[in-house]
C-alpha cells in the first residue's frame, strides 16, 4: 500500500534582484516593471581567458578591462561567466615572433560562433609583464574590433530571427535550463512537470536560447535538520535576455530524512505547479507578458492531485499514486 508523504509547501518567497517587490503575486509591476518593459537587448559576458598566455590574476584583470572598454563603447557587457541567455566573448592569445596577438571570438547563448577577429600584436615582453595599464590599453584599442563582431552577429541574428524577443508578437519564449541538486529522480521529475505547468501559464518553453526572452533554472539543496528531518530548499531563478536577474522564487520545507531519495511523483507535481505560477508572476511583473496577458488568469492544468482535507499551506500533494514519492 502506498504511503502519503506529508509534504506541505510553504508559500513561495519571491526575491527581486534589486530588493523585495511589494505584493509580487498581485500582478502590479509598478514603475520598475514599466521600465523593464522596454525592448530587450543582448548582453556580452567576458569570462577570464584560460588560453591567453596570462596568469590567472592577469586573465581576470583583462576580462574586466575588456568588459569596461565595451561598456564605454555602449555595448552591454559584464566580466564573468555568462548567464543562460548571454552572448560570450572568448579571448585567446598566441605567439607571433617577438609579439603576442590577442584573438576574440563572439558566441551566442547556444555556443554558436558568430564571428572571430584578431587584435594588433603586443610586444612579448609587455604581454609577459601583464601590467594593468597595458591590459587596459589593449582592451580599449581592441574594443572597436569586438564591437564590429557584435554588430555583424546582431545583424545576422535579426535577419534570421522570426520570433520577437519582447513577446509583443506572441507568447514569451523561455529557455528552461533544467534542475540540479535533487536526490532520487527529482531533477528529471521537476523538469518534466515544470515544462507542463509553464506551458499552461502562457509561456513557450524551449531548451535553446534562440528566440528566448527569458531563462529559468532550478536548484535543489538539502541540509540536515533536527528530529530526523531534512531541510529542503528549491530555488528558481528567472533572468532576462540582457542578463538582468529579474527575481527568484524559493520553496522551503522540512521532510523526513531520505523521503525524497526515490521517486518524487506527486511531490514534483505540486512543487512545479506552485513554482510555475511564481515564474509567470516574475515575468509579468517585468512586463514580459504584456498588460492584457498579465491581467488574464492563467489556465489551470487538468487532473491535479486531490488535496487531503484539512491540509493548509500554499499547496499539498494528494494520496500517493503508483510512482509517487514515498516515505522511507
């Protein structure tokens, strides 16, 4: 006989990247939401190069210098690893006689190379010393080379793009990069259910970045808790195509130790049902659904599990069905 896993989810906490938003589930974007409704733009991430003949410290400094130089050229850029929808600038360098030639490759969020170019040679001795002033000078000099690559890549993208990024011509497209950290079959079960529920919220879910205006990812962390329990935290991140972190939805609970080590079943259903609604609200608060769509109630999914009588909280799984999570 299947046993019921007494998992009662606490209400989702929405965390804005710039501080808590008042009444995040009320569909009221406020002044910040109206500002975020502006047309989206890509952002270029500049990770520290690993094949540029520089020390780790100098590589990090050069990435910052290049990002700053691009920002000065009015190109949205940030030093560090890319978010799910960022473009990426890979920097390399190779010996050429008594000089070093830096190379630049622009890639879109799916890893497709959009263009490559080389900067002017730098004397080998100067490159070896890697002084901050020299790195800034090279970054400033080569910023126009990189900007040209980005312009050509953007032009090619616009020529091939058939789906508007701001959702004005149809439902917003969301890149769902999956879930990590869950025990048992939690990652797979949450991915499957989140895809279903996000689709019922007026969002088009896809694996790749092409055409996506937003990105969603999930992360599960589990820590010991008193009285033979575990503290489970599920964090859902929502970001915009320009790399801006729109917000986060957090689900917290304590469950019997090991109770999520097997099949998640209805637990994944309930978690995803609540999380998908929170993701939709974050996107709506950012103006991503359009005013009319944001006010329209999202369609309900069919065949939801029955909630046991007397259970309180945001939502709760029903009696465990075949394949549902079980207490161990």
